[in-house]
C-alpha cells in the first residue's frame, strides 16, 4: 500500500516526539508499505512566529507572514528526515516548492491549484521516504504561500490525491473524531466512522481536528481518510461516503467556534443593491463572511445588517465597512468580539423534525441568549455570548443523547 501519514503539531512537538514519529514511520515501511510523511510545525511554533511579527507591526504584510510561517514546517520536516536516517531508514525532506505544490496568490490562505509531485515520486522509486513540510506552497511567480491555519491537513490530502495513495492517515493528539471536542467534554464519544458531509460541517463549524478545506478536497477526490492518535495504536475514525445507517442518528456531533466576530452596520438605507455592494467589497479582500442577519425595516427606509467574519480578518473588514458606511450615509457600525457559534450537525436532521426547537429550548433552559441563527439541511448554528460556549456545548451534547453509549 501507499500510505500518506500526516503528523500534527503535538505529534512532532518535541525531539522525543519526533523520534517516536520516526519509529512509527519506520514500522509502517517495514510492514511492506510505501510511506510519504507530511508534518506540521512543532506545537506552538506557528503561534510564536505570528506573535513575533505582531510585536513589530499590528498588521504585517501577508507576503512576509507566509515566508515567516512556512519556516516552522521546514524545521520539523528536516528534523523528521534526520530522525529517520538515524534509524537507518532512507528519508529526504522537501519544502512545498520542491514538491511542486502550486497555489493561487491569496497569501495566508492560498488554494492549491495543482501538484506536480515529481520529486516525491522519484524519491519513492529510489526507496526513500519523502518527508514533506506541510501548510505551504508556491505561486506561479515563485512567491511562498501558506494554506490557512491547520493547512498541513490539506497538504496531506492533496498529496494523497496527487499520488493516488491507498490511505491518508491524519495523526493527532486525540484518538479520532469525537461527538464533540473531547478536551472540553470528557464524555464525548469517539466515532468509528463519519461521512465526508458531516465531517465537512463539523470542521467548518469549528472542530479543528481536520481543516475544512482538507475535508472538501478529500470528498471531491474520494481520498480514503482516517484520523487517529500518534500516542496510541487505536484504530481511529474513518471518514467515508454517507451510508444508510448514518441517517438513523439525528445529531452526530456538536461544534463550537470562538474565532468569529460580529459587525453590525446601523441604519443602512433599505434599497436594492446595498447588500451586494457591501459583501462584494468584503469578498474582494478574500474575507469569508459567515452568518448574515438583516431585518426588514419597519418604516421602509433603513435597516441594520449584522454579519460575522473570522477574527483575524476583523481589522481589514472594519476598514472596508467604515468606507461603505460613509458612502451610504449609514449611521455607524459596531463590533462585538465576545461571540461564539455553537452548532449541531447530523445527516439524520434531513428526516427528523423538532431538532431546532430542542436546540433552542436547551439553550434557553440554561439562560443562554441566542443572537443569530442559521440552518442548512444537516446543521443548525446559533451565535451566543462566548462566555457560555463550554456550557452550551455540554448542554447540547447531553440533550441530544451523545454522551450515552451508542
Ligand atoms: P494537530 O496539531 O494534530 O493538527 P489540532 O489541534 O489541529 O491537531 O486538532 C486536534 C484537536 O481538535 C483536538 O486536540 C481537539 O481539542 C480538537 N477537536 C475539536 N473538535 C473535535 C472533535 N469533534 N473530535 C476530535 N477533536 C476535536
Ligand atoms: N502549522 C500550521 C498551523 O498551526 C499548519 C498546521 O499545523 O496544520 O496552523
Ligand atoms: Mg490541525
């Protein structure tokens, strides 16, 4: 088999951990498999580099951030290759550029356009284990880019698709995908398998165990994916195509996201084209707007528009909105940084009713106010005050029977 193994930050978080990773990789190779390794930066490294830059400038240029952040993964890739060689296993490390991971120009959240992977194939042919620095790529004009936070997952999935790997294993610090974040709800259960669709919702609603784009990519190219722990030999969670059994469970997971902020524009003229003008300008800056709430104006003249954006994009978004407030003659804008989004996810929602009512009742019975709501076929999300996040997640996890043995 050809197996791509991705090791996250905690899994390569120290020299001891890197040696343990090398042992596991060597074992997989000894078992008769071809192995390609993708590594993240050592735990905390990316955050440390970001904080260095912020100490110098409140808004460092995105291009420079990419060059800076890509260094974290280079360090762990080289160290892992050194550890493998020390075990007598031939290994060679590669940067994103050497692997031919070509991306668009959207610095700090670039999209992969194609992968050539020739050097990886050549290394495999010669019996080497390629160790790829995750999270990074290169534009057509040789600018270094990064793939968004958690982007090493995407490197692993994209490389798996490019090489036609038999399996992509994501090694992390928990034993798989759980009904909710096991670090805040100890009763959370590990799922044996989950559909791509549900995993996509869980990830995009905040469960950082897999990066959202990596799941999108895996679904599109049917990459067989498993999430498991680098600290044990337990089997982990398979991410697979939806099957009939899955619809029997109404809610299969609860997610939370504290990484959004809410912007409200006060008294915007109520006429056609306003929302289009606003959201076009924000999209042009590559900012992804999540929830939007606009009320009907009571007098037909003016209304408020609220929406959420990722916290790292808040300053940029406020800059754009301030211009538009002036241009449209709106009354002003307000920003709320203390929000969180809690969501329930399940393909079974398609065929069960009363799910939203139970969610709202559960939050109400804990005195938690709902500020925004959004729904899709397989999820319901509520924006609440961020100080209630853990309480809300635990309450919802209980209310939908996820803690019980099942
Ligand atoms: P890595 O560094 O290996 O990429 P991450 O920190 O990005 O690891 O992702 C793993 C973390 O995801 C876990 O430690 C856990 O706190 C968090 N997490 C959130 N939701 C879930 C979930 N539903 N199942 C498993 N882990 C989750
Ligand atoms: N090191 C990057 C981050 O912390 C990418 C990753 O870990 O996947 O976001
Ligand atoms: Mg991660």
